[in-house]
C-alpha cells in the first residue's frame, strides 16, 4: 500500500482514498474563491508539523502567482515557531521557464511533499494553441517522474474557464460543470492520477463542495474554510 499523507480535512481524505498518495499527482481545480490555495496551505501546514523532526526541507511549495502566506501556515499548524517554516521551501516562479527550471531544484532537495499552486496559468502567457499544451504536458511528464522517483505526493491546483458553444455564445447553464471546464484540463488529465473539483455552495455560510472527477465516481464531500484551514462540515 502506498504511503499516505493527510490533507487536513478528513472528508477530502476519504474522497482521495485515505489521503495524498506517494508517487501520484493529484489535481485540485475549481472556481475562484473555492479554497484551492487554502487547501494547499492546510496540506502544507499540517504536514510541516508532521515533518518537524525530519532533517532539512520536507516540503516544496511552487508559488506561481505570489499567494503564499507564511503567517497562514503557522496559523493552520498552531505553531508560531520557525521550525515549521524551516521545513518548507517556497519557489516563486515569474514565468513558465522559471516553473520548468524549478524541477532541477526540486530533484536536488528530494522533498517528501510537492505542491504547485497554479500549474497552468504561466503557460498561457507566452504560448498559444498546441504549443502551450505540448509545453505543459512536457512539464507534467517531468513532475510525474519526480513523484515516482522521489516517492512523494505531488499536488497541483488549476483554475476553470467558461465553456463556450461553437457560435461563441455561452452555453445553457445547468450546473457549474456544464458551464465551465478546467484550464488545459485535457492535457493535464494524461499525467494526473486523481482530479478533485472544488466549488462554492453557499458563500455567505462558507460552505464548499469537493467532487472526485478522476477516477469517475459519485462521491463528494462538503467543507468550510476557517482559521484552522480547510475543515470538515456536517450538513
């Protein structure tokens, strides 16, 4: 059985078959404000605490949009000491080339957990059409080798975009899934083992929903976002 790491939310762990699987890429995508980055912070904070006794850096967090907040990590981990943050290396990427080159640093560090927050966004800036899909797929291939060779879970996040009809007009909206699609999702699916879609249910009540999209099943879970990170919620 593969090694499992917790996400910090038991309901989401159950959706993922017990937690984050070593050697596998888990893709978390959804609308803005659905908690993708907060889930990354929760995973980061909870596992940094677990790795407190591990020598050196245990987690690499690739930040493609400048969203990393160290104070949020310590808040989630209930630990204001530097030992928690010393376990995390943040790589701030400003271009898709920075993101590609980060693989070399990651292999050198050999982390026990890798998080890439915003996997596809930088690849849309300088590439168009098939070129950006091929470049992103090559990057995902290298990430999959990192996951396998280092035996660590890899978590990536991604955004969604509006689905347009052939005429260019918005399609009839029946649900979030009908009206949107994951950014470059087809290319990502080739190298991702699990896909988790996040959505907003009741923003005023901080109620959100997670659904497993790959492998296909009918399972879902509800969660909320608190000072302690992503948390279970009972309906």
